[in-house]
C-alpha cells in the first residue's frame, strides 16, 4: 500500500511543533477535508494557496490584496485561488512563495498551507520556503501525493481513509 511507512496525520501531530508537514494520501483520501476541519481550531492567521477553490469558508483575496497584506497585523484566515491555467498558476505561486520568503520574519504566527504541492515541485521558491519554515512560521503544510521532492524538508504524514469509508467505495 502506498505510503504505509508514514505516520497518520492528526491535529496533534501536525500542530505540536513548527516542523513543516508534507500531508499525503491517495487522491480522495480526505487531505483537504482534514485541513478544512482543522483550520477553524487554529488560533491566529492562516493562508491557503487554494488551487482548486476548496476552502469556501475562508476569506478570498486576490494577488494584489496578498501583496498588500501586513503580515504582522493580519489576523484573518485567508485563501488565494490561483488561475485555473496550470502555467499561470505556477507563475502566480512562485511570486507568492517569493513574497513569503521576503517577509518570512513576519510570519511567526502564521499557518501557511499549499494545496496541490505536487504541482509546484519544480519551484525553488517553495522548497526554500519549506526548508526555512520551521524557523520563521508557526506551521507550513504542503499537501501533495508526491512526497519524494519534499523528503528531508519536513515530516511526511498521511491521511488514511476510515475502514468504513473504503468499504463504501
């Protein structure tokens, strides 16, 4: 079974330290649902790179609003939905990652979540952000079914479908 060697994700083992997490699991295993359920319990600001527009409860901002954020003052839970064009979204994501690196010293209260992390495996900016996240932000979570590119940058935790659910499939 894919990913058997990784510990199962829980809100405790994700948030009990500042080590970045690569959240993995089979497509449809509930990675996004897990995070949507976790976010309301988080204290402080949250930013989600919401690639597929799956976090409707969070305030939606655009790139201009993102670049105008005062990370020290911001208290909201926010999301940015990049372009549906994959190439454009990669470019937008890189500019977001670069901006977060530039302001990383102001991110100590932040939880940053990057959905579809496998889409951005070629981004040196995301890798740099993840590599430094432990020192600068409350938590960095990259959701990706590809974990190899992120090995050594954080803890890999997996989402496991409940037995009852997998029987229904």
